[in-house]
């Protein structure tokens, strides 16, 4: 079984370097159940093995056609070794501190995935000093976007403490790997894929000719949104920032959390008087802006506005969260220069509202789709330009999680901190994962380029508290 990477999936391979590793992931902590054994490596491997038929991409690796034939393919790995992907980072009885666990996680995240194997890894820490179990997971961004990474993670977990791994039915549990295709076969498959894309373009042109008024109006609308994306998002240069410096391969994941109720309460700072309301995501973006302002002041720098790149899922409900990337990208001005928390939230709210009205999300999707039509050398140039500090200063992602508890071999998930990858010239990215009434913040950084990264989660939480304390006057009506 093989399938070809889409243009956006391939772009994450194109921008990966020895210093910029394009894996997403998370660091998690679980509370073991008192009435069953603690999660152990062999039991975890059996559980993952039982679920592999439901996520066949976990048994596939990359296969590259000859140069000039476009994107690589996912092909079955005939010598798949689960033990190379599900590993244990400490001894079974070694109780480690939270600080030691964080260093183990940073070590895993500082190492790129091996492209000669399936592009994922799970690291288990069986015992922490506080009695919990630790885990770190990483998956290449060419495999999954943030939403589908969460879905894959949830597939590896269970909805109840006593749940058992699913038992594959029929052919799903008996499928043998397909033979690895040779170079000639990959070239032929790539040529066929190009031919199909060309045929699709021809059919689109025929459809336009058959109903020029209806199709022309739709095309004009799309072109207008694409023009808006190019004019307002891609052409404006991101400001110069100390966040945009050469980076090395080392990573650190600074962790923090904010109660979802606090984010919701902070929303009330806007809209109580009948004006525009803020969303929880607006509060999150404003909190990051406040944290970065605190960082600039601590460094003795003048706080300046930044250009944030915010991934947005364009998956429909019918699609679900399958493999690959279904993303558009929103570019927003992050008002680090604004002096008050209220002002920062108001500026973020106006920026996100204007973006939603503009239709530029669909325009951005059209721009990304157009990458498929570019020759390979131009794809390289386009991908690197889109991921450069000229295009944006920082990536900020918000990933929704389940509201009900999930379990790893009976151990309840208590904390999970997301990893959003860094491209060259970017020292910091920020991810938020919402789970069971908590928003877990992951500030992912090069610790040499940004040693203050560990202070940012507390600064973001302080910004949320400031917004809550500056909420509407007592007795003011807040619309639901």
C-alpha cells in the first residue's frame, strides 16, 4: 500500500534541517490506577501493536522517486520493528524527579526522526518520584497536523480505566506489508500522479467553459481571496525581532497551565457593554502577547509588534482527522507594543474578527494548494520562504482536546503539553492544548537562543489573571 504526500506535507520535509526538526508531539503525565499494575513497556508495546491496523501510516516510511519527479510516497516498511518506536527512557524501578523527566523529554525532542524508518516515536518513563508515569511522543509534521496528531494520540489511549485495546476485525488485522517499490516503479507512480493532476485541471477548465457565469463567479471570489492573502499576509515583511535568530538543534519545552474557566472569565473584559466579544482563543493570543512583552522589557528591549502565524484546520466534520495536513495559515499582528492587558486583548479581538470577515482562510488554503503545481526547485524556494523569519516571527497554535478523561493502560492522563516545531530562524513557538477544563501551554524553544523560555508560561498565566481582575464592573451584564 502506498500513497503520495501532498504539497503541504512535502513542504515540512523541504524546510527540515539539522537544526530545525519538523516533528510535532507532546509531553504527558499519567496517574496510575490503584487497582491495576503500573503501565510497563511490554504492555504498552502490546497495546500499540493492537492498534496499528487502525493507523497504517505508523507502519510506513518515506520512499523518494528520482529527482524531478515530485513528492515522495508513503510505502509499507517490510522490516517494521515496533521496539524501535516504543522505547523506555529510564529503568523500570528508577523513580525520577519532574526536573529529570523534563530533561529526558528535551533530549528526545532535540533529536530528529530517522527518515529511513516510520516517522514517529513514543518514549515511556515508568516511574516518577510523585508516583506518576511520564511519556513523550513525537510524529513528523509530514504525517500529521496538530488536530490529527491529537486524534492519533487519543487512538493510542482509552476512554475508560478498564478499556481494552480494540480487536481488529477481518482483513484489518491480517494485512501483510506490500513490497517496497523500486526507483522505476516510484517514477512511474509519480508520473501517473502528475497526469491525474493535469487531468483534474483540464476537467476544471471544461467545467468553467460549460458554465462560465457560475464557475467564473466562484473563480473570481477565490482569486479575490488569494489576492487578499498575498497583499495582506505574504508580502508584508515581519518585523525584526530577537526571537528570530540562528538556532541550533537543542530544544526545551517550558510548561504551564491556565484553567479554562480563567480564560473564559477573561473574555468578559470585552463585550459587557454590548460591543464586540472576545473569544477564548483571543485571550490565549493576548496572553502570549503579554508574555512576550514581559520578555522584551526584561531584556531591556522596546516591545514591538510581532507577526504571528496561526495554523487553522480546514478539515470538514465529514473528513475527520485522517493522516496528512489539512491546514490554512492565519497571519496576525501580535500587539506586544500595547501597554495594557485590556488594550492587547482589544487589538487581538479586532484583528481576529477582521480576518474572519475577510475570507482569507480559504484564500490561504488556495495558495497552499497551488504549491502542487510548482516545479520541484520552486517548491523548495517557496517552502523555505514561507517558513522564514521574513514571513512571520512566531508560530502560535491552539489544539482542542477531549473534555472527558482518557487513560493509558488504566493510568489517567493528568497533563499534556504540546510541541509546535521551529523552522530555521525561529527561537520560539507556542502551543495550547485544552483538556478537562485546563489549558496546557507549551513554550517550545532553543534554550541557547532563548534561555528565558522557562519564564514565559508564568508570564502568560499572569496576563490571564490581569485580564480577569480587570473584568467588567460588578453587576455589569455579560452576554452568554
